């Protein structure tokens, strides 16, 4: 199992600063996510990022831009799948509280599924930016991109999809905290408060 950290497009800026480089609890969110993915897969992840200075964010990691720029989160997943022959655990770089045990469960319980996602209590009900994708996802993703459907789940009908149940996810923590992502200044404030509460 490989790992990939999805760092968004070159224009994904938070107050003029790439959001994954923001500090939560004194550490960059990116570093927290890299550590969690490394612990879950046993190897350093690929960094998928389009910003010109992205290779300097973590010089110790291989860094590649999206194969199809401008294709959103699905393009990041596509790039991660194309980067190797093995299944890949993809995690967005703005999730400071994603946990190692949760990621280990995704890695270990994927089974024969082509895509394996955790359920959540979000509007979508799934977390496609914290999931495992196998090589069989490549062509269906490319077909979705070709028809202009950039939804992260646009290709699911064409592959075998499995889920880590919400009950199982809750065994690792509150889903709203595990999958919390920092998109706005108020989110960073909430993340700091949550970090202090969680210790």
C-alpha cells in the first residue's frame, strides 16, 4: 500500500498562504498528515501538489503535479493512482486530526474493493479525500474527467466500492473531528481549540 497526500491546486490559498502549511498546535497541518500516512502505510507518501514551490514544502518527499491540471480533487486522486501499481491511501493535506488507527483500518480492511472509503456524518456521507484507491479506478476516473464530472465520487458506479462503516469510524473518534478540514480562518481557530481540548 502506497500513500499520497493531496495538496490541491496552485490557487488553493488561505489568506494568501497554502492552508496545509498553517500551524495547528505548533505544527504544520501538512506534517501531521504526512506522519499519519507514513505510520499507516509504512512508507513516506507522495505529495500531489501544483504550486510552484511545492517541492520545497517537504524536500524529503517525492512531489508531482496533477496529470490533468484544473480537475479538482478528482484530479489529485487520479494522479495518485497513476503514480504506482499498488493501491494508494489518499489523504487531503488540510485534515489535522486524521488518526493513524483510522488510516490503518482503511489500509487493512480494503480487501478486494477498488475504492474503500470511510463513512462520515457529513452531508455526503463519505470521505473520498481520506480513502484507498486501487489501480482499477484509473480508467473510470479518466472517463469521468473526460465527461467533465469532477465530483470525487463520479466514478464509483464503475468500480467495486467498499466502506468502513460509520460505527467503525466512531470507534476511532468523532467523525466531525477526524475529518475536520481547515478551509477558512474560523476553521483554524476551531482547530486550535480542538487541539487544546484533545491534547
